[in-house]
C-alpha cells in the first residue's frame, strides 16, 4: 500500500468511523432535476441515497452546483442514522455553470441550512477557474481564507479543493501559512485513461499529504467518445475481463480496487442495489502489483478526458 492509502485512513466520521467510498449526487442527478418542469425533491435520488446508506455507505458527496442538498438532507433524516456517523461533503461554486458565485462564507452557511446540519465533514472549492464575470470578486486566495475561517469556526471539519492543478494548490499554501490549513483533499477526474488530470497532480498531492479523491473512476466501462465518435476498441476492453475472471470480480470492482490501491478514494454513484453491494465488496480483495502496473501501462496508451476538456486539454496536462 502507498503512503496515500494511509491518508484515506485518516478520514473518519465525527464519531470515529472510517469513511467509505463516496456516493455521488452529481451530474446524473443534477441533469434529472433540471429536466423537470416543476422544482421538487428528486425522490429517485433520495431513494438511491437511502439504499446506499442502508447497505453500508457513510460518505455522501454533494456540491452547490448539483442543487441536491435538500435530497441529501431528506435521505439522512429518513435513514435514522446519527449525523456523527456520516461524512457529508459539499463544494463551493466559484462561478461556472448557471449558478453564479456568492462568497464562500455565504455558500457554506446556505449549504448548512439546506443540508439541515450544524457542520460539514468536508468542504471543497469546486474548481480554480474564477472569473471576473462569475465569481463575485472572489479569488482562489480569498475563497481559501474563507474556508480556513469556516474551519476555525467549527462549521467545517476538513477543507479542500477540486480540480486544482499544482500551481493552484501552491496558491492555497501561501494563504494557509502552515500545513494545518493546507487542503486536505483534491477531488479530480481520475481513471486509467487519465492518471493525472493535470501535470504531476497526483504525486504532488501525495507529497503534501493531500488525499486525492476520484470522480469518474469507472469511465473505461462507459461509452468513450472522441470527436463525437464512439471508440469501441480501447486498450482495457480485453484486459479488464481477464482480470475479472482471475479475481472473480466485476470490471467495476477491478477499477474501484485499482483506484483504492493507488491511494485514491473513489466517488461513484448507482441506484441499483446489486452494484452498490458490489462496490462495498471492493475492500475484500487485493490486486497484485503486476496487474496494477499493467492497468497503468495500458491506460497510458490511450487518453480520455470527460470533464473540463477545454480548460485542461494541453499536451502537458495529459
């Protein structure tokens, strides 16, 4: 196991229970909510969260821009699980998408109200892409100071970032002054076909004791498109079934275990009971290092990025 796996083990619920992989409330649910004419609670998401909590998840990943805080609050309420036994995270929108930015202090207070909780276990800046038009005068530096203040005030237990590059993390270090207020997490797109969302970001995070969380860890199992053309024959198409047969696990379980053994905490989502159960069985086996190395090698033969494409697609980011 790498040093970074120990970082995963450093994160617990307030009551001291180790956190599970994150169950996401993002793009899929956000799009479903937008598709409906009348704003209302998305019962499908509430039910999916309740199922995940019932089966053993304790880590829920939210964000201001997802507009799913109310569903998270309702699922927690119905679950009957004590708040201190859960790990709830959210993210500050720096001003992209349809939701324009407020300042981070206001966003945290709003999230606490919508989530019906007195504290957040983790709060992230969703991306470093602040703009004069959308960010309400905020910058990486000013937003990070507001997160530090929220942590000092007890509103947030852990603070971090998402989609940050090395140079963006270094900007937060300057504000923090000491490691106590460095980001504890950087949540990025990660999978075998994108082993560094930006140049050297995973190694840099580990060197600075920042846990990397992965969204999109199962991307190689879904339709991969380049220039609107579906790519059918990418390098892992035949290798993942070989590993599934060897370990008696599904391709999804192989990829989640690969991510975990890389010292990276996966965030994924499903509303299907069997898939949720399977994701929690990932802790019960271990991939041989040779197989991890081969996934790395094959992954590096093919490049795929699903998010923030125009902002990252430079040769040095691949």
